[in-house]
C-alpha cells in the first residue's frame, strides 16, 4: 500500500501520509461514522478535519440507506472556475477591491429574466429562496480572482481554453438557506437515523436534495456573473463540481449510495482544489474514474480533497492570532494578494494560518496515484464579505 494511504480499520481508509496533520478527533469521527447501520466503506481525504459529529473531508458508501446528516446543510456546495477577459497586467488591487459594494445584496430586477430562464432550464421550481441566489454566504465561502502561477500540463491547459494572461475567478458556495431548510426538516422527522430506500420519504428527500444541488450550481453561476459584471469583464465557466451531496454509485459490483461531505468527485472531470486565501490553488486531473478503475477506487471512493482543510476551529483563531496580527495586517497575504472582509471574526477565522498547506494535501493525492496537476493558481483578490455576512 502506498505511503499516502493508511488503512485505519477494515472499512476505513485515510488518504494521507504520516506527516500530514490530521486531528485525532477527525479520525475518531471517521471510525464512528463507519459503524452506522448499512455503512460499507469510509474514506478520509488529506484535508480531513472534525465537523459537528461527522468529519469533513470524507466520503461514505452505504447500501439500502442514505444519511442526509452526512451531506449536511450545505447541499450542493462546490467550486466553479471561470476564465475571465480581465488581464492580470491591468490589475490595480486597491481599485479592484472597491468594485464589489453590491455583490451581497439580492439581485435586482435587471437579473430577473436571466434567473427565471436559468431556473426553468435547470428544473428549479423553488421560489422561496430567490433572494439568496447570487450570494456567497459565510463560513469558508468566497469568490477569488486568481492568476496562473505555473502550468504543468500545457496541452490540457490549452484544451480547457485557459489563458495565463487573464484573471481566473474561483467561486465557492452552495445552496444557502435552501439546503439548511431541507436538513432541518429531515432531522426534525428522523433525527440522525437516515432513510432506507423503501421509506416513504426517501424519494421525497432525494428530489429535494437534487433540486438543491441544481440550485447551488445556479447560485455559483450567478455569483460569478455578478462579479464579472462588477469589473466589466466577460467570462466562461471551465469547471463546476459539487463536493457536498449523495448520489447512486456502483462500487466493486455493489449498488449503493455515495455520500460526500467536503469531498470532491474524481469521476466528474477536472477539478480545482483551493488553498486558503493566502495559499495556492491547484487545477488537477483525476486519475481514478469510472473508465479507469483500480484498487484505489474503493480506497478513495472516487473522491478527492475539497481544499486545504482546517487546522484550527473557528472561534479560536482570533485568540491564536490577535496578539501577532492587527486586523489591518490580514488584508494582505504573504503572496501579495488582497482580502476583502468586513467581518472581524471571519477575517481571523479564515486566516491562512488556520489552514493546512495545500501543497501537502496535493502531494498526498499525487503519491496515492489519484491526480496529476495541470496548473497552480495564485490568489490576487479574495472576497469574503463587505460586512457582518449572513451564514
């Protein structure tokens, strides 16, 4: 077995080298989750960290049953990468930082026709959460303009239509209050017991879940379009992948349900693995897909890391950093990028120091034979919120 793959128990694997920092509580949660009824296999990614009862940065394979609590409240959360028409050479960071005064407000009437048509095209019938469409939300969500730092695979890079001279835009967000409402309703009725496939509400949940996934995809699209509109640029989506969802999957001849909680699918094409706001992100090509199954596919559960992974809990970051860094110090990163974040708590909670180095996460997946790297992207400007953002 590769040095970057650890066998924790018979049905629990961890894609991480011994040198990668993984909190003990996260391992405990991984093992505890593997003991749930009808749980067949659990895989932790190198960005694994503790969550509220269940680990984040993991995939879970069940048969005959699903666990909505494993997916969590942000159904459909994911990453989209857009190639923009804005040139890197023309960027003035301070002027750029002032262009996003209205990106957190509900979309105005000028967007109504586009929103309506896209909802129809994506089969979205819910209207209660339209005010949240096109908004990032809180926590670790963001919109980040990036520059291509280094290209490792020029052929693939060109095939994807990317241009090193132009800014990229990476959007991380999900289903906002919609996903939250679906989980709350489920927990009220079922607690954390999950749903068997013959339960009368199984299909009802899956229909709600699938619509929330589509809603999250549309949300990222609208976020990207309004950020492009703010800088008077055009753009096109290169990659869009969800990393919080449950879907039907056949693994080793077994039909079941693959839950991903902060785990990026390796069977949906190219993906972006982001670092913290002060670290590089990586555009990668998955090597473990449905077309190229190997023994690694049941170890990784067709999944990859979804980011660098937290080292510190939210809420304790200001205490760790406040004596070393004033608030103003955190508006610039060691890579020279600019941060827009009007929330003091979020500014510290999402500081680069609170996250693992993304390079180690990427290296673990390379060593495990899961990916090859196409390009490395450097943050230019990271937008979190103009003020005290909503969750």
